[in-house]
């Protein structure tokens, strides 16, 4: 009987839709590792593709029902038409939900990689700061050389906050959804600790270099005054020699 065959096709399609909803949309998912998240993205992509492929079967069932209705007695129309409408609505809803969830998880996956990218960039900058701090640890030289090192350090520390703000926002977005929260919190704690320690060390080093510059400037000034004084004395003694003045005549200068 054609009605039985059509109802069987409708029933099988309903069962598939229900199973797909339970497997991909009704379960509670937890993503604690990147592997779990990646696997979920791939599974949803496959589910979405499989649902799209079922469109051909839904169309065949629709055509079969409509052809049957066109030839069958009116009494058989209403029930079959209602079942077909329910099937089409359920199928379209499933496709829409799968598309929505797949898009959301793909955005989450992209968000995770964007977070990693910003963390990598900031950690590279922190490594530069570490190298710069080591280079200025026991710097030798005069005020000018120390001043150049201080300027170089200050330029490096004028690092924009944009990346760090992005890290905070991306991490908040993911952890608010309970996605990779433990891993992200661990990475953020490690990064923030390193950032704070190097910031504090940089401030201490800047103050130290400023004091070194001041000391070097004072030393340079003292040396300049001594040189000027020696030049005056040298000139005076040269004049005495030229005038054949005896040391006994100028005891203070002789001393």
C-alpha cells in the first residue's frame, strides 16, 4: 500500500532528525582541551554536511507525498500532508540549529587561536624586555652611554596595551562559556605574573640608571673642575719657570 510506504519514509526521516538532535544539539558539551574543541568542530561540520545531503531525500519524500495526494482520495490527504509539513519544519529547524552551532564553535576555535597568537606576541615582547634588562644590569661608561641605555629601555617599555586588552577580552569570552577555562586561566596566570615581575624590574632598573646618570654627571663635573684647576696651576708654574722664579720665593705654589 502506497500510504504505508510513504508513512514509513516519513517515520524513518523523523527518527534520523530526532537522533541527530539528540547527538549534536541536546547533549551538554564540555571542552576542557583544545583537542576536544577541535574534535567537536569537526563532528559538527560532518553533521551539517550530512544534514544537507538529506535534503535530496526530503525532496523525494515531498514529491512522492504530493504526487500521491494529487491522485488519492481526499480522506487520505490531511494526515499525510500534516506529517509532511511536520517533517519539513523539523528538517529545516535541524539544519538551522546545526548551522548555528557549527558557526558558533568555529568562531570559538578561531577565538582560541587568536588568544594564542596575542599571548605569543606579548611573550616575545617580554623576552625582549628580559634581554634588555640583562644588558643594562652592570652597564659601564659615562653619563651619555648610560643615558642611551635608559632611553632604549624606556622606548621598549612604551609598549601599547592593545594586545594585553585583547588577551583579557578573548579569555573572558571563552571562559564565560566554560570553554578551556582551566587551561586559559593557567596560561593567563603565568603570563600576568611574568608581565608584572618584568614591569616592576623595569621600573627599578630605570630608577637605577637615572641614579647612575646623576652620579656619572657629578663625577664628570668634578673631573672637569680638577682639570680646569690643574690647567690654571700648570699655566702659573709655566710662567714662574719662564720668569726664573725660585720655589723658595713662592712656597705655597712650590708645595
